[in-house]
C-alpha cells in the first residue's frame, strides 16, 4: 500500500485570497492549450492570428463551464436540481460533467468557426490535441484534492484517501491523468505528424477518450447518489459509449473521404 501524500489543496494565500492547486492546474492547462494551438495552427496551416486564438479559448471557457454544469445537472442529479433550480448556478459548490463540457465546447467552436469562416474539422483536430494537457492536469488536481477516488483494491499501489474510509483504493485520478493526458496527447501528436486526413485526430480523440474512460470507470468509485445503473455500469460508461461509436464512424468517414481525393 502506498501512502497518500497529504498536499494542502491551497497553493498559496494573499490575504483573504486563496489560490488552489485545482484552479492552478486549469490555468496551466489553458496556457498550454494556447501555446499548442499556436504551434499546431502553423504546423497544420490553419490561418488564425493571436487575437482569434484568444477569442477561441474564451469561447471554449464559456462552453466548458456552461456545458459542464448543464451536463452535470441533466446527467447526474436532475431531480435535485428540478426541485432546487437556483442551485444549478452554484458552480462554486462543485459538480461538472466532462461529457457536458465537451458538448458545450463543440457548440462554442461551431459558433466561432462560422463567425470566422475557419475549417471546423481542422479546428477540432487542433483543439482536442491541445486539450489533453489540461485534462491530465485536471486529474492531477483531483488527486491533490483527494476526490474522485477509485474503488477498493488489494493492489500494492492502493491508497487510503481522506474521507474514503480505512480501506486502500485505486488512485483512479492518476490512471486518468496518464491515459487522458500523456497517452492521448502522444497518440494525437503522432496523427498530426503523419498528416492524416482532416478530422481523424478529432474523432480519434472521441474514440480513445471513450475507451479510456470506459476502462477507468471499472475501478473508479461511482457517484454515491447514483451508484451503478442497472447494477452493472456507471453513468460515465453510459456517456462514453456514444463517444466511441461517434469516433469509429467519424474516423471511417474521414479516411474514406481522404482516400477519394
């Protein structure tokens, strides 16, 4: 069994203002995304300037927050928010859905692309690649906060998380940081380097993320108020299945379209 590192979730304080590791990780993620978008835009010949990239990131932030919160409300606890509608706006209390955030970003990017006349699929290829760094860092933030832990385990790297009882659990946050961050970034970067058809990196992101999330959910503790649906699968797995299907269909479509040129 490994010892869980007792890291103060607050990075530093300036008077009454506290900077938390979780927020700092998101800040690093957006900074990395900005730099990666600039690099990949030049590499893939996407004609955008610095102001347009800044606008795109702003649109994405709005999409993440609005979509993530709405997704959590609809997917994870709809009856509670139906009875307490004003609580849906209390984002500071936690409760965000990755799948809802992804849908929110897709809508925001679609709007931005139509406004700027930019290729939607190429923009998507670049954005999902740049987002993987933030995904990985976000999971590290979850680990530092001691939240979203895994199910109980007897494996030697199991950890006892504060508030999760006395039995060691999977550090599932670190599994996700490795798969959704490091591994997924490597896969997408290779696809860019191979100059695959436009759209394939985007749909590969959907396919790979869906598969990774499906696997990690097997060892991740399900939400306490939901448990396992039908006694077998988690909500995360249910929401990831359409991503896998969309990824397979999208890759096939983009490959066929590219081979016919």
